[in-house]
């Protein structure tokens, strides 16, 4: 079977490219055998703790992940928040609610990656 497939691919070069492209597109994009350790509240930066406190007070989230992805200097944060407050709201409105709460913090950072999830 393999020889027949190889011979068929040799006769049809475009099929070989298609097969190769299919294999590449189904390959996993990120492979790691080492799991990242969970960051405890004590290991969070002051900026992360402030953002967490504000979001918890406003949204009572069921899930909240805040990470300083700028290497600890506090210029770029990745936030994932799930809350019942977001139910039946468009994503734009969800993001506006979060950015309004973090207005002061956002004015002093360079970037924010925000993911909101309705619960």
C-alpha cells in the first residue's frame, strides 16, 4: 500500500504537495511536556493583585486569571474573566464594562489582552 501511494505521489507532484500541506496543518502548534506551575496569590505582582481586587469586587467572577505578561514590569496584562454579569451582553459591552473598572490602571500600561466569558 505504501509503495503504491509513493508511486502515485511521484506521478502526481501536486498530490504530494497537498498531502504535505495536510500533514502540516493537522500538526499541533505547541508541544510541551513540561507543565507550567500555577502562580499563587503570594507570587502575584502588586499590579496583578490590584487588578484582581477591582475585578472581584465589581463582577464576582467564577473564573479570573490575571497575568503580567510583560516580564514583571507591569506594562502588559492578560486577563480572562468569567462572570454572570456578562450573560446576554455582546462581547463589546462586556469588554467596556471591564475597561471602565480598570480605567486608571489602563492609562498607565501599554497593552491589555482581555477575554470575557459569560456564565
